[in-house]
C-alpha cells in the first residue's frame, strides 16, 4: 500500500487539521458577518444587474441612484449620488500617469524607483483607451459601502492566505517531524521505507496543504455567497478596481471579473501556503525540532520585512528588492512580525513566488539528501 | 550472514566503538554489557541508524549501506525506547508499520492478527494505545518487530517492563524463531539470554571482550567462584576484599557467593554462571 496515502490519511484524521480548518472558517465567517449591513446595497446592485445595468453612464445615472436610495450605510464617506455622477468624468480624464502617481505616493517612492514605476505604468494608456470604449472602465459594483469591496479584494484573501500559510507550516512541521516528536524515529527509519519516509511525508503534507487551502477558499466563498447572495455581481469586471475602490470601481487594468479575480487570489494564496510548507519542511528536516523550525521561519520573515522597510526608497535596488523577490517574503513576514500587509494581484508576485518556490525546493532536496546520510 | 568488519564509530572526538569484528549466523546472540558500553551504538550501526566511521557491515557479502531498502526489508527492530501515535489502536499501529515495511495489504491483515495473538493482545486490539501499560506497549513493540517475518531480528532491551510470565513467553517466541533467523538480543539482564542464546557477545572498553557460547564463557571462570558462610559483622570486610556476587541469609549466618582467583579451605567451589562472568567483568563499573 502507498505510504503517501497512509500519511495523508493520518493528517486528515488528525485533530490539528480540523482544529485549524474550523478555526479559519470561524474567522472568515466573522469577517463576512461584519459586512452584513451591506446586504440591502448588494441586493439593489444585483437587481440592477438583472435589469441589464452593468455600467455607469450619463443616461442611467438616475436609475442607479434611485435603486440605491434609502439603503446607503450610515458610515459611507461619499454619497451614491456624488460617486455615480463623478464616475463618467473620472473615467474620461484619468490617465496612466495618475495610476503611477497613486502607486508612487502610496509607497513613498522617490528617485529612480519612482521613475521605474512611471515607465512601467506608461503602457496602461492603451488599456485605458480600450476600457473606455468597451465600458469596463465604468463597471457597476456596490458603491459607497465603506469597504465592502475590501472584503473581497483584501480581507478575505488576506485571511485565507494567512490561515492557509499558518496551517501549512504547522501541518508540515507536525507531519515531517512526527518520528522525532513521538520518538518513533529509530523504529520507522529502520523499516523498508527508511529515510525515504521524510520525502513521502513532505509530499503528503504538501498535498494536504493544497486540500486545506482549496477547501478553505471554497468554503469561504460559499459562506460569502450565502450571506450576500451576490449572484451576477461575481461577473462584474473589476481588474485593478482596488486602485480606487475606496469609492467606486472605475478602471480595469486587467479585464477580469470578480470571480476570476478571486480565483487568481486563491491560486496565489495556495502557492503561498505551499511555499511556506516547503520552507517548513526544509527547516524541520535540518533541525529535527518543531519549535525551533517555527521560530526560524518567523525570524527569517521578520528579517526580510525589516530589511525591506528600512531600505532607502530612492534606489532601483530597493524597488527590485521590495517589489520583486523580497516582497513575497516580506508580506508573509509582516504577518509573523506585526500582523499586517498581504497579497494583492500583481503578476510578478506569482513569478517570484515560483522563483522562491524553486529556490526552496532545491534547498529542500539538498537537505533531504544530507538527511539520508546522517546519523540518527 | 551478517558480518561486522573492523568497525569503529566516533561521535566527533568521542570513540564509542573501536575495531569491532563480529559474524552473525542463524541463531540467538546475546549482547551483554553494562549501560553505556556501546551496545545501543552497535545495534544502531547494524540497523542503519548510524554509519560506521571506519570499517564495513556486510550482509551476504554486500555492504548494507549499498543494499539500503533491500537490507531493511529483512530487518526487524525493537528499539530500547520506542514512540508511537498515542491515539492509535495496536491494530492500526501495526498496520501503519506494516505499510512502512512495504507489506501487501492482504498479507498484512493476516499477519497483524497472528502477531496480536502471539503477544497476547488480541482482546485489546481496538483499545487506544494511550491506555496501555508499559508491558503492553513493549508487547506491541515485539509484534511490530516480527511483523515482516524478518531474517535479522534486533532487539534492544526487549524484556524491559515485562512481567515474569510475559518474559517466559517472550523467550519461548525467540527460541522458536531462532532456527532460520539471526536474532540479536541486547540486554544487561543476564537471565534473559543465559538459557536461550547460542552465543554471547560481551563488550568492554569499546571493544568485543568475548564472543563464545555460554558454556565456554563460563568455563573461563571455573574454579574462581566460591560459597562460604560468614557472620553478619564480617560481611562488609568480605565485600571489600572480594567481589561478592550474591548473598542469602541462613538463620543467623549469611551465605555469600564470591569471586576469587584462588580457593581456601572452608570455601565451597561452585559452578560459575553467566551472571558471575558478567559481574566479574563489569562488577566495578
């Protein structure tokens, strides 16, 4: 019988997996339920969608305003009327350079780093032109809800990523180090499987991490749908809505729907969890101590976060360090260090996620080969 | 045949074993030495948990390191202190170990039943192991070591925690297995191996001190073991001068059994046992 299957079964029937999964779902449900005040606004937006109103134009402004009348949350920073009337103008006058300045201001960049962002944003002009033509630049979502879009673009992805990453580390440490933790190493490493068990356990743990992350995302989205009844709103083109989501969706850098966006976030989140799983496997194979390995991972992440924070903001090197390889670890590190800052959809994160993944995988293989020849 | 050829094991600057040469064929081998003498290191080398600093260990002429899984497939090992998943039942635990040993599902199911029967745990097969006594855990350990019908069975302190009845049953099992297997039993409890082992290997000063049958080993002490009657007040003086192996009270006097190179009048020579040899060799340690 396959050892991997047995290890997967052992993890899935263990208490840790289900405690982590239930805990994660409770936290996500708490996030979702905190936004239940927006249910009337979501319902109105859904009805508008069903009536064929998918974009904000000068002609349908009054219809949209009427549909949301009396449902606006009390804590909205801007009224529905102001937002809806402003959208067509903003869509017409917003340029790629404005995106660059928002990005530069947000990250307090200067010098060569700022210039690099301006150059990177220049090609966006063509996309803006395209989106103005096909109206995705003025997609209608749920306006003026004091952060309802944050729930999907920020809080749920953050929560799922953190929970999956934490679960990945704990499940991996627990699984791979089990022979050391429960003092069965002398017994299991003298069986036919021998030290190959370490690799089989790593693979099994990675599979369960994948299951955990996918199940967590699936359950969370189902919970959100159950509470808000989003219906067609999942198909709204959002793209880089997060740039201006504080009042309304306007410009789409990538012409993708909310569901595709969430799928991409989930994919990144799963990659992140797997990456943390591989890191945990590497450190625990090296140290054979669960707690030590956990602290080393935390320390590395905190160190990367600190290095990225204190680096000068006017150099190209800083920009590359911060927004390319280091960004990935930094974001994870922030959580370990202070509990803030997470993923957003940026294609280079996926690329450098793969870069870090490949690097860690090579280190893990090297460590595994070393383990096969070391004394127990 | 298992051969240990000029094996030395160092832990950084500490020498644990030095130039060990041994050969094991079918039969029971008792490995006797006091705690800390290197028994466990030797067993770990044989079970591939440690690798020799110098020398080779061969199985049927091939280095065990090269044989890798092919060698471990033929191995059954009961470590001195082994861990387990506390939530598992013995049946589930043996199933887990069976899978690690690469056994087929059908064969495994039959074997688990047989092993539980053999160690007297059939009635407890569905009980969680966290509720087991030390003796019961040790019996599960013996069952897992025998599960794959190993050609080489290595047992490190196998009778620890077993009651006298269980010990006797365990010895019976070992004797029945020794016909076509190499059984290596490491212990510091002499009676565990005295009557069942074909060969005794004794370690001293990190080297093999003797490797022979019980009879031949005991012969070396013939004429050196005596019994005599002493008064209670004299006992401490005797203990200072001689190595006293045992003592028993007979009325107001005490009969002592002791080791001495030369006999004297009034001392009754007795036939030496393995325990006498053990105490003669390691008494001061």
